[in-house]
C-alpha cells in the first residue's frame, strides 16, 4: 500500500472510514459521530476536493438479517482504508455459529470462534493487517461514565447475563458466560494498547469522543490534502469521473 502521508490528484481523493463498536451501549457515541462530527468532516473534505464516506453497518441492518452481520461487516471493511474502533464495557454479540461458507472464504475465522463480531472486525480490519498501522484509531470510554446513567441503562452497558441466557442455561452458567465476555474485553483492550496503534483512553462522554475524532481526522485531512493543494475545478471533475 502506498504511503498515506502522500497524496496527489492522480490518486483517489477519498477518506472512507469503517466504524466498529458494540451496539446497545455505544448508541449515543455513534449518533454523535454520524449526525454531528462526520457531516463537519464531510464539509471540510468537500472544500478540499475530497470525498468523505463512513460505514456504520449497525445502523442499517434489520434484526432479521442479524445472521448476515459478520459477512457484511467483513466485506465492507475491505472497502474502507480507515478504521475507527469504539469500546466501552461490553464485549458485544458473539455469533453462536459462523457459516461454513464464510469460514471457507475467510479461513482465519476458524481459529476465532466464540469471539464477538466487534473483535472479529478489529482482527480483520486492523490487527491482522499490518498496512493499517497508521490508518486505525481506537477510543476507550471512561468506565466512570456509567455512573451517570440511569440504573437500567447502566446495567445494559455492561457485560451481564442476558435474560435469554438465564432462561436457557441457568444462573450459574449464564454468569460464567458473562464473566468470559468481560475477560475477553479486557484482553482485547490490552492487546490494542500493546499494539502501538493510536488509543485514546477514557473519553468522558459522547461529546468528548466527538471532539477527539474531529481533531484526529481534521489533522489527517490537513496532512493528506492541504488547503494550499486543492485541485483545480477541471481536475476535480476529471477525478470524479
């Protein structure tokens, strides 16, 4: 892959970002990004003759397509040269089964059964791809943020036995499964810290996350596509075509 610190009108002027996160506990964060921060970055890109795009599949997948989430996410990651990972206090949904045809297409998945979709996205998009070393950013929410939430929301934002697990497996086994997910989350965060990738620790709330992402990607856009090097209108039109 070419050096991301260089860019020219001969290469596509595109910043396309894949957003990876758990779902229920980070809804407010993703809303902050999709509705406020990303539109600002899109306007900045447009002023520089750059196309901005983000992929946040959890917004667009209906419940009946849940079994297809992993396949769709792994496919979309390939089209995104930039990656943003958000982690709170939930490890996320672990598929009970990974389809044989998906493992045939992605053999590495066979070694990572019982991993959450979020961790599989991170493995596929970043940790198994050295070319992403300077194209991925991770943001860990301050656990103290949960203290500001109503009780029901606070419980839903942590790894606890689910009602379905309690019914299906009983209290002891459901508790063991929740503890296993918590341990996997701790291990994943530690692996990311040790990776040398940019990790922003302990953002206070969704607004603080938005400030961090805005600053990080504004710096990227300024570095790759300086205001002094905006293509002429005819060049921009040719690039669009």
